[in-house]
C-alpha cells in the first residue's frame, strides 16, 4: 500500500474524533515564508520527501504560482501528527500573502479555528501581517506566532545573543499590540496575546528546516547558544535533525489551537444569526455528526476531470455521496456527487466527512464561495466580509468571436471562484469588464483565462474605479415623472465614516432582524428616529422613509428603490458609484391608477430626484488611495521618496530599520499603475515595496473637472455637465 493511501486511511480514521482535530491556516505578509513552512510540515507528516521540502513548494499547485514564486490560491491539505501519544488530524490551509489576493485569506479564516501567523525576523510585523491578523480575529480565529528566517539574524546580520533577543522580543511585542488593539471590544475572547513562556511563539528557519519553542528547548535540551553555534558553523543539517521544524510547529498546533468542540460554541454566534434555541444550532455547537448537515463553502475551484469542487467547513452532520442538499439563496436541491479531502493539489475521495472537518465536494453546481449548504432549510451564515473592495478594472475581449460564449462562461466561473472580483458582462458590445484588487490580481486572472481555457483575449489598459460622494446636506428637491402625475420629494446628506464602516463590515444590513439593525446603526451614531425608518441599504448608502401615511406608497416602494439604485450605481458626475449617502424620502404624490405609476414613471422620477439632491449636496469625485511602504538602502532613499511624490502622493514617514531606510506614504491608485518598473529603475532594483488599499479620498478641486470629462469621454457620455454643477 502506498504512503499516500496510508495517510488517507489514517485521516479517515481520525475524522470521527473532533477532540483530536485541528483546523488551521498559515497566514503572513508576502514572502515571509508561509509556503516553505507548509512544505516542512508536509515532510514532517511523511507526505513529501524531506530533501525537497522548502524547494518543492507543494502547496503552490498552479504553474503561475511556481513561476512567480508567490501563492495566489489558498491550498488545503490534511495530515496527521502524533502529540503526547495520540494521533491528531490537522487540516491546514496555506493562504496567499500578497494584498491582491486577500479575499482568499478572509474566506480561509471562516473554515479554520486557529491561525499560525508567520513573521520574518528581519522585516518584523508588516502591513499585511496586520491585515491577516485582523481577518483572523474578526472571524474568532485564535492566533499563534512563528518567527521565521532567524538564520538571517545569525549569519547575515551577525547579531549577538542580546541583540537577537531584543529584536525577537520587539517582533512579539508588535504582534501583541496588534492583537490587543483588535480584541479589546470582543467579549467572547479572553487574552489571546502570544508569549514565549506559554509556548505560543516559535522561532526558526523554514528554509533550513529547524525550529525551536520554549517546550521544544526543554524537551531537546537545546538553547539559543547551541543553535547559534551550529548555524554559524554551517551545521544546519545537524540542527534540523536535532530540532526539526515540523515537530515544533505541529506540537504547537496540537497544544495551543482549539479543537472544533472547543471552538464551535464560541464561533457559531459570531458567524450565524439564526435562532440559537433550535436543534440545528445545538448540533453546530456540539459538532454533532448525527445532526442535520451544515456545510459552509469557503472556496470553489475547477478540476478539469471532476468539474467544480466546493471546499469548506462541516459544522454539523456528516457529508456523504448522494445526499440532496439545499444551497442558500437558490431554489431546489443539489446532489452530492463525491466527498473528499485535499492533499495539496490532489483530492482524495472518501466515504464520508463528519462535522468538525474541512471537506471537498463535487456536485454543488449552485454553490459559490460563501454559500451555506444544508440538509434542511436554514438561516444562512453571515456573508464573508472582504476588507478591501475592487479598485482597478480592465476590459477583456475574445480575439475570435467564436470564443465569446466560452469567455462569458469562464468569466462567470471566475466570479464564482473569487467573490472579490466583479465581472460586468456586456453581451451587446462583447467587451467585458473585470474589476479586482490590483494590477497583479487582474493580470493573473487574464493569464489563467488564456492558459487554462485556451481562449486568446485582448485586454485594455487598466482603468481605475472612482466613487462619487456629496460633501454637504442638500435642500429638499422634487423629482417629477415623465407623465407629470407623480412627484417625489427627496433630500440627501453625507454619512459619517463610522456609519459607512458599520455597513461595510456587515454589522448593519437588511438581512438582519430589524431590532438588531437599529441597535447597530444607533451605536454607530445614527439618531433613534432615523434608525427606525430605514427602508433600504444599497452599497454604503441608506434610504430613510420619512413619509407619513401616503396612499399607494407601499406598492410603489419597490420601484422607488429600483430608481434609487440606478441613480446610486451611476452617479451624476461620471456614472461612477455613489457612496456614503443618506437619502431621505420626505413626501410623495402618486397617481391613483396603477397604470399611471408604473416603472416607466416612478423609476425616472426617483432617479432625477436623487441626482438633483446629490448635485445640490455638492457631490465630488473620490479616488482610491494606496498606502505605500518602500524599504530601500540609504543612498536610494531620495529616488524612492521621489517616486511617491511624483505620483501626487505624500510621504508621511521615513525611518531607519536595520541597514535599510523605510519610506511610508500614500498615493492615488490611478498614479500607481506602472509603479513596479519605475521604482526598480529608480533604485537599480534595490528597493522592496508593498502597497495596501487605503480607501477613497476626495480628489483635489483642480483635478475634478478634468478627471470627470476624461471618464465621461471614455464612457461615451455627453461632455457638458448639468448647469447646476457650477461648483467644480
């Protein structure tokens, strides 16, 4: 019997023992060594050979991941590890570190109970470290810390024991500050800070396959002095044999991460808003393998032979082939064709997967990433909130018209697999717009369409996504229907950042019970009367119905909302989405006959009223911004900061870190296109940099008109603005 078959059998045996299961994700800033660390763990579990671990990058299963040397898709693997005489089943997800693929990290966190955060000893906690920690803690996932690349401190930076200790303690301190700040308002979490004494911090080198933690030092009798000596004398193989990294990390996983039985009672109330007195809720809390099936899809991938594979977490019940299951938000049932577990790039079929495990199913044709799949109809899980939104768009056209149907099909598949991508399909022109998190995100998607699907495509220049937002409250304005029989009286006002944030994070939505929504909005600063009249939320905009007893308004409200959505999706300045606006409907005059207040009358009237009110509220264009961090040698610092300033950016901070200077600043996304090649040539390839999305900011007045005209021209709109927009 092959080694792999043995491991699969052992995994199957352990699936029924939720106390011995650990569901974990490895998360970190890009290039801090997650995938190399995963290789070590796979080797430790006997799944790949010890010699190739660290170079094989077994979890980067796609060709382009191996070529670019970065993880693009989260990859799952199940392995076993013996700890204190008992075998444990560890379901691990290796997540991407690049900011453009943050959606994969957010989705992975829904499936796991623990996150192993990896930090580079030389670089310390970086912007993306903070982001992945926030993603984990928001989902109620417990962190531990592994400080990687410690060998660089010893051999490259030649640090002595005291300097090294100081540096490592400062990394731990920074990570703990982040954890404290993010968990202070969370009642269901005790103290989740990490410490060397508790054994929740490990150190080591994933590349040279050695690692230590306080418990492992006590067990092996090795201390930092021994490690430094072996590392300096190039005895890395001996170091690996005496204190193998995989044992240290997997022991830490088994000891410090919660098993599903401990984790689910705490996590379910955080991610599910259904009735907690039902049998279904009890089944999820108890990880009951005999209960109703509840499965949360966190990832959709394509297998050329098996079709779509939906992987995710089983919270209750047992998944088996042939089951008929409901998929939230769709009618009818889907039939499970096969049930399996992942072994890196390969999926191994098994007979069943019980609660508390991560499973991979085929046959769920209606599922998308984020769907709730169950044997009985139920309240779905909270939608998975992504921290950043698409900021850059590219047009994609098939080179041969014959490929058009296949391209449309592929694009639909792409948006199913990656909800952070938005696809706008225009069947009339054959031009399709893909919006994503950054240049690399879109480049990878288009490359995969060409390579994997064999569809040659032409892509347009990257287009930046802007927003429109009013700057002050408007007067009450009137919108009149084309037949002049219906009138709507509307005013708008800008919303506070706190309210916008509450809606963005899904803490207030129309899917919630009214009472909960009201409380969330009041907590964010909305007054009581307004919060009681919320009629609709669209994007980060809210419609308030302040009318009193108007006849026929109830049956017309759907059309009013439709007109409102149209007006907000295509703002009055340049048809860009409107954000952060509170719209009040004060009054309406409606015709008595239904026929005279149909869609052709109400929708244009509402749209006109909303646009007029927005113009009266001095609506302006907002542009997406990016935080930029550049690490560069001293003599190239001027060139690096010049690259930011030359892009309408500003430099906020410069400081020394080790032998490098760090330049931190912020710049518009539109100006950052092509930044990669420019910074390389400006610093002779010596700079490493990183960008993070930083939301939207009002564009300076001097640029407003020019930018609006440019976008209107690109979209084929009339070039003259309404006379009322005289303030630009």
